[in-house]
């Protein structure tokens, strides 16, 4: 694999420092959180030991990662059938997808799965570059309404009907 | 003989018309999702988990058996037709399979893959049925200290043997262990790592973690790097095999099964190594000259062997899963998650506590395997057409079903938020090259390891010797040290030798 | 001057190719054959494979006409045809069309519509059954 972008020889993946910092914070939080636990009477071990170990090792791993990064260690990002690692990460698309999913979780109880599910499908397809919006909306509606009925009739699980309560 | 009777009982439980219907639905859904590019067996099972919620345990396992085998067969279909293996275990299949397909022998490649998978799956499942009870019988006697040591061994193996970077493997493992900590401490009832959120007190649903990391993470990662170029389409006819194909296939099927099963049964064995070994073996076994030259040009042996090895190792993973409660692959981890939603805790006592369930599961695996062959051979051309689904709609569909699955657990938007968070985690670990398997193992085994550790130390009244007072435990710790240290020692010796 | 032919490997593309070559011969025009795909599906039957592309090129060479075959992926097919036509100051664009109901057009979109509306020159459309 050749790197497509022109980078000077010793490449440092700065984002890995961020990951190391995040892991260290998680490790510290795990330990701090565990300090607040009470060890019961006659309980020789208690609920603290395991989190202590995990938190401590996490901090150690964070340090090791930071050291490895400064020595020029770069991650091997995951490849896949549909993944083209030669192009730059497309943050706009990811942002749109996350936005659509956030809207879904905000409105699902109000509008009901039958509506938000359809919008979720069409919205995600649109974010990913589909230009057949009408078709996606219809496909999404068919999928969400039929999945609502599938859960209701076959599995006996009522998903939220939302504003369509009584219509579905 | 006892085993056979128990298995027959399992069949009588599984073989009702209604259950057969669920098995059929499972096979069809599993293949449907498995054929879609970019979706491996673990993600297939995770995505389809929620649709089994309304069923009772037996029925859902029957459906699972179908989904599992369908998902695996779907994966090899994609790799043969497109030369784009969905996961590392299909790489070897893709090499010869795609060459065969390009030479107009795609139908034969699909047929030898399907029949080989069937044979390997059947033999493998029978081996599971004969081995598991014996192992479980021994495993019940294992004390807490040894059980802890064995779990430690398997996470260390998975973390340090697989993958390029051990550091990243351990980072994945400890992220998983941290996620596993969230929730109430089982023995004292105090909340840990919940940040005061009531919803987190119950712990994080493993289904949400699996779907988030596998499905959402994968979809977001792919969205950020979407490939925009179609691939050459290869037409598929009805799969059939000529007499010559049969003659060349049966040897590789059996040898592949023999290689794949033991690898599946041990932690960190996986399907990658045995498929590779099977490929190399079949290549070696060819007569030098014309036959050997066929390898690389579409030799049917190169599809038959690795495919059988792949499926046999998938069957092998049920030995540690059912006998010890140890998941050794991502798919096994998702299956354990599924069992937990039914309140079933896989472990050494499972065989003794719920024999009916285990034997029904084994019988359903055999049924699912057979149905796969019956249903999928005629349907191959239809599955191939699924590859025309445009990527935007495909990944939109994945996000749709992942959200549906997470939401249907409790009908709480909170789970959707959690799903998105773990989608973010899944995205990040792909970005930083952190392997998924140690993370999922950490989530599943973490709480169990803590429980066993505390049991062992309670007995010794807090003295650290409680972890070492069983011979088996000591033996396993020695193994762990060997596994971790051996590569360095070997490397050291080698460098000394090569030095002048 | 050139004629741009929108080509897909099926009867519609063949009809366009047939008519386009006729026009090119009678008007003494150069030919550019365009094949494109949005490239969002794993498999797109309308995308010409490498082998078929070479065959197509040979076929055109056999007719003796001055030609070029242009292929691109990851673009809107209609836009791409228009773009090639503009770039080469095409005198004519030839495309094959299929019968489609108004609803079908809303659902599936229409390459032909994009080309007819946006092309910088006259567009000749043909259904295979009228040839």
C-alpha cells in the first residue's frame, strides 16, 4: 500500500495522542469512581479491586500508546469491501448520518417508529449520496410500517405508535 | 450411545413444523443479510437478534442456527462472485473461487462451497455433540480460581495472538472490560461507573454494544470512506457439479474439516489460520506440473478445502461456548449475548442444568445446515442479484435495522443514544486499528472474571494465594506466561543465531 | 465536430450506438462513446466491463470511424454525458430511451430527461423497437 498523500518520512498520527489522553481519562475516572464504593463488612475483596486493576492498566496502556505514537507508530485502519482508504475521511457524510440518527431518537416517541423509521431510512440514504428521495421515502415507509406490524402481530412487541396511535 | 439418544431427543424437540418454519426463515434471512457486501456473520447475527425476542428460547435458537449458517454461506457467495472477501476467513475462498467464477465456473464454485460447508458443518456439529458433554463434566469440577485463570488465558490468547499490534489488542480488551464494569456491583449492589444515571444501573445491554460496535460503527466507518466504483458482474447459473468436480472436492472437504475443527475449539484459533493451512495443503497435495499450475487459475480444491475448514471451525467454537461459556470468536460472543437475553448463562453447568436446550440447539444446528443446502443451491442466482442494491440504500438499511433492534429492546430512546455512542466507539476503533474481538470479549467475560476472582479470594479470605491454590490454575498461569514470553525468547534466540 | 453517444450494454445502448454511427457517417463527424455509472452499487449491469470495453473499441475500429470511448464512475450519468458534450463542442447527442410511466420517472429519476434539458446541442433519442 502506498500512501497517496505526500507526507514527510516520519509520520506521526497526532489523533493517537488524543486517543491516549481519552483512555487515560477513562482510567483515572474508573479509579476515582471505585474509591467511592463501600467495602462491606466481612467482604475481603469488595467491589473496588477489579476497577482499580482495570483503571491502572488503562492508564499504563495510554502511556504506552503515547510513547509508541511519538516513535512513529501509525494505526492500520480497517479495510473492507466498501471501504476505500485512499480517499480522505468524509466527515460531512458521517455528520449528516449522526444528525439523522439523533433526530430519530429525539422524535421517535412523539411521532412513532412508523414515521421516524421511514425518515431515518430516507435521511440516511440521502446523506450517503442517494438522489432518489421520493423512492427512498416510499421504501422507508414500507419498511417501517411493516416492521411495526411485524413486531406488533408476530412478536407481540408494541413499538411506539406516536401520533399515529389508533390509525395503525 | 447416550449422546446419540440425547441428540435424537434434541431432534424430536426441534423437528416440529413450526420450528422448521423458523429454521427456514432463519436460513433465508441469514443468507439475505450475509450476501450483502460489507456484512459478516457476526454483524448478521447481531442485526437479526431482535427479531427472535418474541420467541421462546428453543425457537429462537433454531432460528439462530439458520441465521448463523446462512450468514456464513452468504459471505462466501460474495467472496466468490466479487473477489472481495467480507472477512479474513473468506480470503482463501476468494482467491480460487473468483478465478473459477471468471472462468465461467461460478456455479461449480458455489456448489462446492455449499456442499463442503454442509459436510464440514455436519461433522463438526457431531464432534461438538460428542466432545462437549465430556468436557463440561470435567469443567463443572473446576474451581473458581482455575476458571478465572482459564478466562484470563483465553483473553490473553485472543488479544496477543490475533492482530498486528498487541498494544492495540490490549487497549481493545480494556475498553471492553471498562464497559463491562458499568452497572450495579452484583454482590454489594452499588452502582459503578454510572455517573449517576439511573438507566446505566442495570448495566449496558450487550446487544446494544454489539449492534453499535458491529453495525453502526461499520456503517459510519464505511460512510467516511465510501468506494465509488462498481465491480465486474459475474453471471451465475444453477449450481451443479460434474463427476470430475465431485472427485476433486471430497478429499479437500474432509481434510478441511479436520483442520478447521480443532482451531475453532481453542481461543485465538479462529478461521483465518485453518483456511490458510487448508489452502496450502491442497496446493501441496496436487501432482507437480499441470495440476499444481491450476492453483491460482481457479482450482476447485482451493475453494472446497478452505470453505470446509471455515465452517468446521465455526462448529468448533461451540465446544468452549457450551462447555465453558467461553466465546472465542465475535460470532460466538454475539450468541452468548443472545443466550443472556433469555436468562441463560453459558458455562460449565449449562449442560447439567438445561440439557434439553443444549441438545435442541445442537440438533437445530444440524437442521439449519441441511436446510441451507436445500434452500440455497437453487436460490444462488437470486442471491447474486442482491449485489445490485446501491450502497446508500444498503447502509441506510443497516442503520434502520440496527436502530429498530436497539429500540425494540426496551422501547426507550435512551437505548438509541447509547447505540450511537457505541457506534462512535466502533468508528474510533476502526480508525485506530484496534481489533473488535478483544473488546467484545472484555464486555462479556469481564463481569464473569470479576465474579470468579472474588469467589476465589473470598475462600482464601482475601489472601492472594487463593488464586493459585489449584494445580490447574497454576498450570494455566504457566501457559499464559509461555504464550506472552515465548515469542520474545524465540526472537531473542533467533537474533543471537543470525548474529555472527 | 463530434457526436456523443450515451452507451449502456443492452438493447437501448445498442440502438443509440447504431443510430449514432449512422449519423456520424452521413455528417462526417467524430464519435465519442460515453459509458458511466454512479458507482453506488456493488454491481451495475449498465457499467461496461474492461473486456467489453475493448470489444466495443474493436467494433468501432472495424467501422473505420474516428472515435474515442470514454468511461467514468462515481458521477451522475446524465451530467456526465452533458459534460462530455460541452467539452467537445458536440454537434449532436444520441441516447436510447425506454418507455417509462410518469410515476416510474419520479421514482427512478431519468437520465434521458437530464440530457435533453441540459445538453448544449440537439439531442436525438431512439427506442429500440423503432429501428
